[in-house]
């Protein structure tokens, strides 16, 4: 039987934390379909779906493109991660005060990422302009944020799913936001291109 090839374009976080489970279930039902997984930032994912360079895309931001449709399939809480030092352990079980966020060196995701956009919205609700943070480094993955925070270079803002392994091994501490509601979670939408009808 001829093998069918499916193309899947995935956001970094989606490919690391959501896709393995989704693909396992899909593969059990459709074992003849294989996937080629590529990783790009959210705008690039949407662009590639819109131009039909790929079949399906997962993104951290909602789609604003008439050539695509989107469906929310997962949500996640955001958290500030810090070095696991005595200074930050003193805040265990509490929320980090706004004044502390403004005084610490900040390790940021790139501005086009869904993680950055979700963090910006949360901070705005706290009365904090993300541009007020003392951003020292801008990186293209949550993995890089974790590594730098773990090395003591500053604090960061990523999803709890992305931080879970470093928190488990006590490399960083994670502080969720106070009264975080569903609309503050990053949305990992599925983009499927609109096909021409016959």
C-alpha cells in the first residue's frame, strides 16, 4: 500500500508538549500517513498555511488571515520563572510583586511569539507595560529562556507547560499570576487552509 505523506507545521511549544499525544492517537487511526514537522514562529506558521506551503499549522496566536480558519485546541497558564535562589524562594506560595518584576533583569521571547503576546496582555492587566521591564536578552524559544534563567541571568515569562521540567528538577521557580482567567492563556490554534470549492 502506497504511503501517504501529510505535512504538519508546528509551533515550538505545540511540537514539544501537545503534538506527541495528538500524533499518537492520529497514527493509530491512520497508520499510512506520515508527517514532516517543521518549527517556525507564529507569523511564519500562518503565512505558510495561507500560501499552502503546509497543510496544518499550530500557533500561539489567533489567525487574522482570510485564507485560514482556526480552532482553539488547548490553553495554558503563564508564569514568571526565576532562578532557584534564596531571594526568590522567600516568595514561595505567593505572587511576585509588581515592583520586583520591574526591578529584575528580564529574559524575553521574541515580540512575534504567542508567548510574548500572552505575557504582554497579562502584564497590562496588572498595570505593567512590558516595555518597562529591564529586558536584557531576547530569544526565540522558551527553552532558551529556561536555560538562561536557570543560570541566573534574570527572570522570564513563559507557560507552565514549558517550565514544568525545569521546575521539577528545581532548576527554576515558577510563579503563576494572581486570578489568572482563561482569556489570559496563550491560545494554540489550529490553522487549516481554505480549499477552493468545486
